[in-house]
């Protein structure tokens, strides 16, 4: 069996790594050193379709497999994940993404349990039996898999976000084809080895670019789509899926607000905000990207956040550092553009706002704190995928909520307060799919994850995350067959009794 080779131009199909048929390649670059980490193939539509054919054959049997057997198989996948060489996996992830090694290790450590969760959830609940609306009739519904699902994975969590949707789809009885990010494909491709215990063809991974993804989405033999990424790409994915009348789960990023009340536990708020803004160098969909701080605590909060930002170490994720590089040079340039445009429009740099002068190699950016920002600035209107905390002073909690909702995004929102009314109002009034009070960015396998507005459609995780990959079939079985009174032909007196006229 062929082993994983980061320079092997490989796909994963038939439960093994094989060299791609495509001659077109793409380099994978370490964003801290700008050196090659690997090379992937850009799979063409013919190769993508061939992989889909394998998936169709595998799913036909897997879809008929009983839930208990599928659950046992997913537990075996979880066992393989838990017994794997985490150090090698985490090192590769840090090298191709740039995230600090502890964060890579933590991502991998948080994967196995989602397979166990969905294994048992799908085994526990497979339909419902409501009260019948007529006697002697058994009326019910059951869930069935769609068939073959396509999973388009982002760069920031190349293993965890693969697991979220793949676990649910497999538990529902589907086959899956994974298309990793062009920027961090190796971590996803290496992770797929854990599915070798499943039937051949049930889980495949093909590398490539947007055309590869479109080929998978538009294939006549794929049936549902899961995507995580930016809004514009999400629209393109959803449009292609809609043309084929295929359901899709779209998580399209956000521009999450952070509200800091005058009742905030300040030490907790400062530390939590630093993490919410700068974790993974700000490259988290649920990072806090707009700060609305009550004027009574504004200066104290800014001073504390600046002090924390100054103490954060910048460097290669394999060294002692909290702030690694951004995933690409383009990503860093976009962040710098937003910051410089804000400064030109009147914002004040309290800390950061530049490429670190001692980092001549790599796509690093200093953790940045801005004040005097205004709502119309790009850094407040656009998704900022980098370590930037733009801070607005507000005069009331009501103003903070109003400004927080003034956006086309609605993924998550965070609040720091010890006032119960403010906490409850935050949950009720903030226009977002998730609201965190005093503990930002937490997720839970059993709670749906997803956004409102342009931040996406559908949900990952929870029961909704499972239902996204299965469809219902209604059943009615009359166990004592009887001619129903409303069947043809209608009796003559039925017309008169219902007010109809005879012609």
C-alpha cells in the first residue's frame, strides 16, 4: 500500500494513495519560511469524475448497511485517529499553515469525538412516528442518505472542519469526496488515511483548484455539497449546487462583533478579547473583528489589550510563538490594506499595524489594535482574516447592539458582561447564528454551528448537522385496508351536501 508523500502529487482513492493522472501541479509553501512543503496535483474533471464513480459504487452498499454496523465502523475510524502519530500530523499542519504547533496539536486532538458523536446519534434516531390522522393507519417517516457528498475544506482548520461534515455524512449513509484547500491540502490529504478501514471508495480525496471543485459539484453523480470559505466562493458553490438542485451547507465566514459592556469582568474581557482577535493570527471564521466598547471602560480596555498584544510572540509556529504567519502573502497584503486604509481615514494605531521589522522572511503581521475607527471603514465592513482588533467607543449597550447588527454578516457575536439583562438581550437581539457571553469561539458537537445573513446557509454539528446529509421519506401503511369515503366515484348526494350545483 502506497504511503503518504507530500511531494507525491497524490490523491486518496480505493483506500490508498495514488499518483494523480494530472500533470498540472501546484506548490504548497510554508508561510513562515517561504520554502516548499510539498506539491499537489491539480486534478482535472475526468479524474474527479472517476473518483465519484468509485464513490457511487461504494455508497450503494454502505447506504444499505444497518446503523449499528455503520456506528461500529465510525468508532473504528475514531480509534485510528486517536492512535495516530499526532506529532507528525501537527508538524505538517504547522508547516503548511503557519499556526503555532500547540494549536495544530489541539485541532487534531479535537477530531475523534465528532465521529463517535455522529455514530451514536445516527444509530439512536432514524425517523419518527407521529400520531396518525386516521384510524388503522401506520404513518411515519425515515431518513435516507443522499448518495455522494462533496466536502470543500478551508485552509484554517484543514482537519477539524473536514471531520465535522464528513463524520455526519458517513453516519447518514453517504459516500464522501473531499477537496482540500489549495493552501493547506497536505494536512487534509494525510488525515484521510484514517478511513482505510471503511469500504474501498467510500472516502476519497482529490486535490486541485476551483475548477476541480466545480467539477465535483456539477457532476451528475454527486448529490449534496458542504463548503466552508469566503462569501464570494460560497456564492459560486451554492449557485453551482442550485443548478443541479443539490442541497448545500455553506459556511461563508463572518465579521463578528465583540461587545464589551461597562459591566464587563475587565481582566477576563481583555484576555478573552486578545484570544478572540489574535488566535490563529486572526484566521478564524469566528474571530472577533469589530469591537464595541462602552466609553466608561474604553481606555482601560484598550490599555489592557495593547499590553497583551505587545507580549505576544511572533514567529515560526514550530518555535515559541503565539502569532504565526498568515497563510499566504495575499492574505497578509489584504490585512495590511484594510489597516492602512483605516489609518488614512483617521484611525489610530495603538499597536502593530505593520509587518514585523525583524521578520524578513515569511508572511507575518503584528497583532494590531486600532482606535478611532468608524463604521464605514473597510476594516469594519469587510471580513478581516488577520490579527486586527478595531475598537469603537459606544455610549450605551443599545448602541453597541445596533452597531453590531449593522453588517451583511451574521456568523457569531461575543459579549463580555456580568449584567444578566445584557447577557440575555445579547442572545435575543444580536443577529447571528451563535452568541457567546464571557467565553468566545467555543463550539460543541451537539450544538448547531452556522450563521445568518450572508454568513451561510444550513448548519454543521448537532442534529441539524446530521440532517443536512440525509433526506426524509414519508410512509403510510393502512394495516386494515378500507375503501375511503373520499375516493372516486363520488356519490350523488355528496355534491348536494357540499353545496355544488348539478349542471
